[in-house]
């Protein structure tokens, strides 16, 4: 794949590096944390030399990386700064936004920040908890495939929401429903998610969609190979 040499992706647990690199050749950096990109400049040391170029970000990685808070992210990612133009997916920020999750926020069927929040291992960068948006997406598919009754979906979401995002695992989802009439359907949902983890990970799917969108916007001429960090 070709790149114009100006693409930087802040990648976190939403997508494995090797899979991301198959879809877009870019410089991949760790997730951004609060203060890394102060409003009005691009002084963060890892991208300083790219000042004046288009900086394109997988914004889901920002939430995964430091949990900045919606207002803090929008304060600098919602505008251009020193020639850096953010692009985003899976979350709330950036100028050009794509994906199922972002669309749900636009429709206001999703409102809370913790819909997309998760914890991850700082070394492997792999997610250790389940974001609520993945539960919602999996429920949508499971009801469409008639594995779970549509009438039960809303209550299953509420049961999942009752578990704090820092503790939301398959085991805690089962525990949350253990004393309810939705126990068996929660088991069905958990098994559905376990059996097809790539298909039921909406954050991953939106990350891929963003990379594909970015790739389509890059001119094929003057290819430049970038290293992955």
C-alpha cells in the first residue's frame, strides 16, 4: 500500500498493529493521553517533526489510552492546530468521523463517554475489559439472527451497563444477570461474542473502516514507506 508520508495513527487496543498495517501503511504511535496534544499546537515530541502535515488519528485509541473526557478531547481535536487535521473513528472527536459508533452518537442513541471506555494491558495493548458499544453491537446482531429476543435487548444492555467499565468482562456480565430472568439470554450473548470475537468487536470494525477511508484518500503517487513504532 502507498502512503503520502504524512499519515500518523495513534493506535491502541481497538486494533492489533499487524492488522492495521495490512490496511494502511503509516507511522503507528501509542495512544494519546491528556496534555499530549495541547490546544493550538502539535508539540508532542513523537509528532513534532510532522508539524505542518496532516495528522490522522484513530480517536478510539485516545479514549482507550488515557480516558481524557469528552470536553477535553473536543477542545483541541475539534479544530485545526498548526496544520494538523485530526480524523477519527469509534469515538467522539476529530473533523472527519466515520463508523457505526460515531453515527450512534450523532443520532444521540449513545450519549455517555463510558460507552466506548475500556481497560487494556499497557505492554501488549490488548483490551482487558469489554466496552458497552461492543455489547450493543453484538446484541443487534444476535437479535437479527434470532438468537435473542428483541424484547430482551434493552434489559441486557442495562445489566451490562450496571457493571462499571473498569470491571466489565464476560464473567462480570454473567454475574450481573445471575439472579435475573435474563440469565440464559446473557449466557447466549456471551457465547455469541466469544465464538466470533472479531465480528462482535465494533471498535475494531470501526477502526478498520477508518483506516480504509484514510487509505482511499491518499494519492497513489510518490509512495513513502514509514516505520511502525
